[in-house]
C-alpha cells in the first residue's frame, strides 16, 4: 500500500539529547513537509523540501534540522537547541502545490 | 509571506443546523487554498481545494467553500451537519510561483450536539 510511514509512534528522550524522527513515503511525491502540532496552535511548518538535496525553512525552524538525500526519505532531527521539543510531529508529502498533501500518523515526542 | 487566519477556534452547533467555518489568508501572490479535516485520533484528510475557475467548490461529505479574492477569504459551509462531522477543521494555503510552502491555520473545532 502507498503511504507515509513515520516512526516511532512514541519517543522519549532526556533533555539535552538530539533525536531523529523518521519519515518515509512510497508515493513518489516530490514535496515533503514537517509540521509540529500543539493544542490550539494548529500545524506549524518546520521545514519543507520540493526536491531531493534541497529544503527550505518553515515558520519555526530554529532548533531543528533536516536532510533530503533520497526522494522517499525526509528525516527530522530535534536538537538540544529546541527549547520546547515535547510535541506531536507530523510528516506530509504531495506531488506539487496543487495536489493533496498526505500525512503520516505522527510521532509524539516527549522530552523529560 | 503567506499566512492563514481561522477566526473561530471552536464552533458548537446542533445537529441538522447549518455551519460556516471562517478562513482568511494573506499572500502577495496567487495561491491555492485547501480545507482539511482531522477526526479524533486520526490523520488529516482533504475536504476540498480551490485552484482556479469557479469560486464555489464542492468537497466530500456535503461540504462546500467559496473563494473570495477581494476579501481574501475561503469560508467552509455545510447546510446541515451531523454528529459525525464533529472534528477539527484546518484551512491551508499553498504558495504561488514556484514556492511549495504549505501553511495551515490554527484550526477550528466543530462540535455537533444532538
């Protein structure tokens, strides 16, 4: 089945540690996105990528980093510089600007 | 820079009543507009989208939205809601030109009461 896979579903880390969230898609989509979802804040864009080996900062990129070495993969690293990393993270992909974005099931990150 | 404002964070309505969820956007270029729905404990699903042409677009589950360029609005409507429409609704804008940036609003929680 085609879709987007985020792993793990739940992730716990100690404060000060970097952590990488996985996002893989087999839809052959060009564009991929990372969002953070907090109660009452909607979906806030962290990073997006339109093509392999290229990505752009979103609205809340500070404390995060990404890579896009393969079309199907767009991992997100939450660094120790992110001041409030505990959140629900959603990955999405789309073919282009006019088509539907498909979302993964999300990763809930808890930093203690 | 593009942005989306959803004017109501919560909208409670009774079953079979009409509903309108409001969305305004800002952008310096032409944009594409979307409405997504998120049911409890599920992912996001596309309801409808506006790309060009007719300003009234129809989506799934009886929803429709009207694009108003002069008011930079894209309000979502349904003439008669059901209990099963209880969910969070997100308006989104995709940038014009070659920009693939996809920006969402803060969401509106629609609660349909019996």
